[in-house]
C-alpha cells in the first residue's frame, strides 16, 4: 500500500491527530494531560510549532497548528516521543503508546481554519462526554470563550482578533458559531482529505501540487519514496558517537542503539549496518530484535533512544521536507 507523503514548508497550517495503540487511552489521569500541554510548550519553544486549537480526548488528541519555520515531522516526533517516554515511566508501561505515527492534513488556513477549530472543539460533544463544549476542560474552547488565559503557544488571534472590545464581540460570535455546529457533519471535503492529506479549494490543491510535489511522479517505488531527495540522513558514525556519549563506549547496548535508530529513523539498510558494525546480516537482525526488547523493558535505554532520535531529527538540513506517512519498520 502506497504511503502518503507529508508536505512541509514554512508557514504551513495543519490538522494533526494521533490515537492510542489499539485505541487504548493515552491520557490516564489529569496529570498526564497537564504534562502533554507542557510538552506542547516545549515543542513551541524548540521548533516554533504554534497551536490554534487543541482537544485532548481519552485515547487521542487533535491539534490545529502552524509551522512558521517548517519542520512539522521533527516537532511532532519530539512531542510524541517525549510523551511516550513519560507515560511508560510514570505508569510502568512498555512498548508503543501511539497507533503508528501521528496523522496530519495540510489545510488551507484562509478557508478552513475557522471551521476546523469548531470541528476540534466539538469533539467531546460528538463523543457524548458533554452536551456543550464549554463543559469540557481539556480543549482550547475555554480560551476562546475568555474563561481561561491562552497558553504562550496557543494563538487564538487569527480567529478572534486582538483588540479589546472587538475581541468580546468576536467571542460571542464565535461561541454562537460553534454551538450552531452541534449535530453537523465534518467540514466539507474533510473525509477525502484523510486520504489525500490536503484540505482546501481546488486552487489551493493545485498550488501545492505545483510548488511542493513537482517531480514526485518520477518516483517509481511508491512504497519507499526516495526520501534522501528531500532530507539528509544521519550517518551511522554520528549515531554511534551519540550512543557512546550517552551509554558509554563499552556499553553492550551502544550497538543495539545504532542498529535500532539507524534502521528505523535514519533509513539505513541492514547491509549498511552490517558493513559499518562488522557484523553479519543475521547478526544485525538479531540485534534489532534485542533492541526492540530493550526499548520495551529498559527505561534508560528507551530514554536514550528517544533523545538520540530527537537529535538526529532536529539536525536535518533544509526548510522544505516531504516525508512518508510511516517510518520503515
């Protein structure tokens, strides 16, 4: 099955969502939600990700967000990985928290940002958790209604404006607009956007195709697009240096870290790993399975993997990235 390419460029606007593995809860207690909001603050400071609306449900979350500097994949990898490490440590869990990687839809902000914010804020109502959105505490609707001061990373001004008296009038107008959406379907075109990865007018879709997707028709292997065309891979030497620095050069898990990260996050083949580490292909396969067990059972190793992965994601060059929907497994 072909993988949908992610489209990234400075100033892009997205609907982002991520679900728990096998639809299991990702927020177990209120402190987990507070910690996730703190991670959004860290992500904003580190990568510039700016949220315009959010809703934290029990087994998934929704964000509408813009990327003034681009680099959505790096930002969301950091956020989801950091949160997974926190949850596994706090609740003595192991393994994957999220169902695959996050999903993102590129959105035409001028046309859909208002409707998308309503769709996100009405999630708890559609789920039957509350009759009205202002009764749900874990969304940005309280900020939009003036009941709570916005977080530094939450930008409500594109929809509500900035000036005092106008802001109060906009709050009333926005509240009426959201309530009028109760019982309505998702934004027009939204179901198709889950398949295409783009939500917008025909002109917007055409402009994205011309400016961002030029040349992709020539890629023959649709299952594994040539990602090196769009981003720099971290070298195995760089990964080994990081692993040695965090685990120690004599640590038996350093090679496991190189195998795990080199294959999963930096797209190196088993043959490349075997040649670099002086091992056989079967030895690399065994090392990968061992690394997966350590990630699931060893909290320290799990944290090191998360930190190295975040570092190599942050070090990619360029400002426009086209990444596949899933990492190589």
